[in-house]
């Protein structure tokens, strides 16, 4: 139960702390926004020269920088209503297959003496044909004690990081399988397919993981990047509420600014972009979370250490722009505009969020009732096979109520 009066009293006590945070953010935003306008007057050659001696400047320009006045690549289409926008989206998507995956997981429950967990990945492939052909399916993986136990300080413990890593690996494996299928079905004249990944391709979160888990995430992402490149099927990492600070770090290095710890790229450039507009493509040159250690991108080797680009795309009139991370080969082969139009079309169909990702997410969701059913199945399985499964009083009470 939420105790309204007590919470309001606490909020009043901490009001000045919220206010101070907001003031600091505004100061950072004003300072960096002014320098962003200055940066927009530079050429890509000047910017590259300024950053050449910095190992991880956050971002590096592509040639698009010179063709994007005010750091804007405008979207040429305008409509009078959503019906017109949907008509454009349907025309763009027609016969262009799009595919997305998403996953959910059931974590190990300490109330059960035998460790068990599960991951579920759903995928949605829409061929966008006039007859409405699509495929939606799920893949489930049950994790046994052998899968879950890891050694930590000389002891075997159950690790939730293992569940997260298994989910990530299964998402990547599922998307790679769909990409290979699309490539096998494609002819030289077939419309371009696009794969959407509901997360970052840069996976900086892996910097904070144990080394074994970090390596699992890096190997999986390299598998996806290589699969996309070898199949010539673009993959887009779609981050709706990005907290990335690559452009912020780039500005800091260019103008010797104090660090803006509260400011994020999407907030910095939000006012620059109308709906559908985007920034030029930048090369991601991000460092690690720990300045004394190489970042996760350094583990991507010569192929992809500087092989992932990003743009910010205004996908909503009211929210900051989304971050789209895209392998540089897509840009270098002249496919970027086509890929971004397909993403825009998916956003229109999904009313502000790519429909293909939304559909995969809805299919992947594991509810509280699903979790209860999973553990009920496990209990019956253990009883039928006379396994020594012990439940805490809390879990046993729940089981009796089912």
C-alpha cells in the first residue's frame, strides 16, 4: 500500500535537491547547446582533425556531416493527417520484409531448492505483401542447475547474469536465423529486407558485467553484426529512450568543456529536429565505463571497433529522438536512406514506435501468471519423477492457493 501523506512529506523535504538537479541540467544544456551551434559550422575534415589524437572521442563524423546544415538531414514528406501518413508507410513497406525479436525471462526463485529458470524469445516476420503474409513464433529455453551455477570466490552460486546472457544469446541466434532465411529467399531484384533489434548494438552495458558474461555478450553481438553483413540484410539497433552521451563527449573534447554529467545526446539535439528529421550519421567511438579499462567496443576488433554508426531520428512530436545504431557498411553501400524510410514507416504504423518491434515484444511477454504456471509445471514434473524438490513455506503457501 502506498502511504500518500508520508510520500508527500518526503517529497517536500527533498524538493531543493530536485530543484538543484534541474538547475544543473539547464546550465549544462545551455552551455553545450551553444557549442553545438558552433560545431555545426565546421566541416567534417575540421572535426576529424580536431579529434584525431583522442582514442575514444565519443563520436566521429561521416561525410554526411558536410551535407547536414544545422546537423539536420530533413525528411521531405509532409501530410495533412495520419491517414495520408499511413498510405505513405504502406507504400514504403510494400514487399519489404521486416523482422524483429524480443525476449522475456523467468529468473531463478530462491524459494525452490533446485535452481531453474527459463528464457523465451519471440520473433515476428512481416513480408508486407498485399495478401498480408507474416510469421510469428516463439522459442523457449529452460535453464537447469548446470546452466545457472557459476563459480564465484571459490563457491558455486546461481547467477542471474547467466539468465540475462542466455536470453541475449537466444535473441541474437533467433534473429540471425531469420536474417539467413531472408537472404536465402532473396534475389538480386528483391526489395530490401530490414532486421530490427530492440536494443543497442554497442552494448556498453556489458562493460559492467563479470568477464565471462561480458565475453558472452560480445561474441553474440559480433555474431549478429557479421551475420547481417554477410547476408547483406541491414540490422538496426533501435533505442527509444537513449541515455547515450557520445555527442556530448565529442563536444567536450572539441571545446575543452567541463563534463556534462546530466546531459544526454537525445536531450541536446531534441530541439533541432522536426518529426521525421534526423542527424547525419556519426561513427560511434565510445570509451569504457571505467576510464582505466578498454571499453566494450575495443573488444569488437578491427571489423566493428569503428564499424557501428548512429543517427538520432525524431520519431515523436513530444519525446526526444530515438537513437538508431546501424553498421557502417549500410551507409557505405548507399542503403541508409532506404533503411531509415522503412523504420519511419514502421513507426507510423506503430503510432510512434516501430510496429514490428511492438508485435515481437507483445508475443514475448511473460506475465506473473505465466511464471506461476511455469513453477507449477516444474513442481508436478519433480513430483512425478520423485525429485527432491523442497519449497520454502512462502512458496508452499502459494502452491496451495493455486
